[in-house]
C-alpha cells in the first residue's frame, strides 16, 4: 500500500494520512455568533459608504477608507466561515474552490487559534447617525435596513395607539422581552405578529405588508397590483419616517424632488421615473436598492397594462 495515502501506527493499524477534521461544537457556536456580528458590521459600513456615495463632496480618501474597512470585514468573515467549517467537522475541500484557494492555504491562513484571538479583540464600527437625534431632521439621513424600517413603523404604531408593549406581547402570546427585540429590529417579525400589532393598534395591516415582505425577502404575490404595491411600500416608509410634512421630505431630499413628484409617488397617478423613487426612498431613510425591483415591476405593469388614473 502506498505510504502517501496511509501512515503506519504503533499497533500496526493504518489510517488515512489526513483525517477528517474533528468537530468542536463550542467553537462552531462562537463562530456562528461572530459571523452574525460581522454581517451586521458589514451593513453598518455599507450604509455609511452608500450615504457618502450619494454625497458628491465626500473626499475619495474617506470613500477608500470605507471600502478598505468593508474588505477587511469580508476577509474576517471568510476566516470565521473557514474555522466554523472545521469546527463542524466538515472538509475544507468544500470551501476551497469557492474561496479560490487551496485547502492548505485556507488551513494556514485561517488558523483557529489566530481567528479566536482576533475575534476576542475585535472592535465593532459605530453606526452612522444624523447630526440631530430625530428621524425628520433635514440633515443627511442614516439609511436603514428593511427590518429596521419595519420595526420603526411598528414602534410608531404602538406609541401612537397608546398600547403598552406588554399588552402587545400578551396578544401575540410571547414574552415581553421577545416583543421588545422585534420592535427594536433585533429580531425578525413574522407576518402573523405584524397583523396582530396592526389590528391591536387600529392600523390596516395592508399598509405594512410591503414593508414586511421586503424585510422578510418575500416576493410580492402575482395577484398584487404592482403599481399599488409600490405606492403602499412608499407610504409605509413615509409612516415609518413619522409621516412628516412634504416640506421636510423635500428638504431631506435636498430639493431634488418637487411637491408634485412627492404627491405622485405617494398617491398616483402612474409610476414616477426612477430618479424620483431613488431620491424619495433615500430621504425616507431607506435603501434605494430595496425599492428598485418594486419600481421595475410597477413600471412594466404600467407600460403593458391599462393606464393608471387613480389618484
């Protein structure tokens, strides 16, 4: 038998030259938690980068620093995934072609002890915040992840209705701390719970449905009118932003929109061009990239279907 594939042991038994990695459940759990933290950190840096990309006055040095920070986070996350693979007893051969590195390179570059040490001392980036602690400030907004937009809308709903958090938790049949995490955006919220909150607070759940579907990654139903769906999504963002007066939104958009643009986007008729949707979602502290597929769908429906005259 070839000595390349087998190694003789003291008791004359043979074993493979390179055995499968041994599982380490505790390390795998730590890696899973660390990966979640890093994924959140990538969102923080990406949002700051997107915000600065929209600001034509941002120095290239600042943009490059954020790109480097994002690159470093991605490399850190790759290391965590590699160590997690080993800790779960899975072969690195599964990851090597995706990472475009050899197994030995992955093993050496992302040594478990080194990754553990790096995770123990890592510092998390601070989210970008507006200059004033208010969502309706005229200063440049902080872009929010869809889950945060939904959580903000549900929290406003609770506060506007006078309902207490414990009341809503009781209606949902969950612990109050769990409800708190949902309302803060720390936990995903099921449609079942969104409906219960809406009904308890006297708000039509249909207003929140597009916000929830975007946050949950659920595709709109084929039975939904795409034009109405886009408007409802924008109305939900407007609600989450505090339902401010038009002038506040126009100021937040740096007057790249007109009052007619705003009225048409929120109430119709028709579908505004992408420039309007992009500036409006940005001004409402949402990620424009989330609205783009909804706009494309609405635009296609408007072009191929009957003219929308509803206002």
